């Protein structure tokens, strides 16, 4: 599982634009780089089964592209279909490592989605690749497809709240602020 972090915040104007070209141009330097980097890493892992005494198995590769704000595209397949078909297809045609990272195994998550995912994994004791496999299957069906990753997680983890480490950090900051005034 490859995690790529991108500092992307889509302008409001771009979010409501009906033109694919405008959306594609605004995301070019970040999303497309993330996809290309993920493919390169997947290829490297598959070609080098052991790196620094860590042995990699033969499980499927997944790429999680974490963004600062929600992009409302869910998966790379959705992104390709609705916004950047030519560019994503070009990346896959030009990159020999693309066979190691199927397009349906690329997910876009906001930092909120990622926090929720980590808390869910922590509480429920599922393995990340199992969750991603379930979500990939749901995304292949129009009836169960979602525009945000967290919507899948809310179905899988209906009782998960705010991640514990965020609550702890909030409490620490709150206590520090209170101590200044008391």
C-alpha cells in the first residue's frame, strides 16, 4: 500500500466548473504527479521483492493519494471518467510500471478520510488491504459507488467517531490555552 500526500486545495471556481480542461489543468502538477509516482513505486516494489531486509509479498498494490481538502472524486477511475480521461490514459500508456498498479486501486482521500480510516482500522482490527479490496469492489458497481472515500468507511465503521489521537491533541491544546488564562 503506497501513500502519497499532496497539498491540494481546489479553488471554489474549479469545483463548480463544467469544463474538464479547467479542472484537469488545475490538478495537473499534483494529482498526475501522485499517480506517476505511485506507479513508479509499485514497479520498484514488484521488481525488488526485498528492500532493506523488508520482504514484499505478492499482494496487489494500492495507492492512497491524501489531499488537504476533499476532491469529491473517490477513485482514479472516477477522476479519469469525469475529468482527465486523456491524461490518465496517457500516463498509463507511457509508463511501463502501470501494470503493477491498476487504476481501480488508486483512491483519493482527504486528510479527514485518512484520519477516519486509521481510527477504523485501529478499533476494528481489519487489515488495510482488506478494506481497500472491499471498497474497490463497491466502486465497480454504480449502485454502491461513492464520491468520497469516507462514505464507504461510514458504512464499514458506523460507530467510529473522531480519531482518538485528534481528541488527545485537542485536549492538550485546550489545556495549554486554559492554563494561560487561569
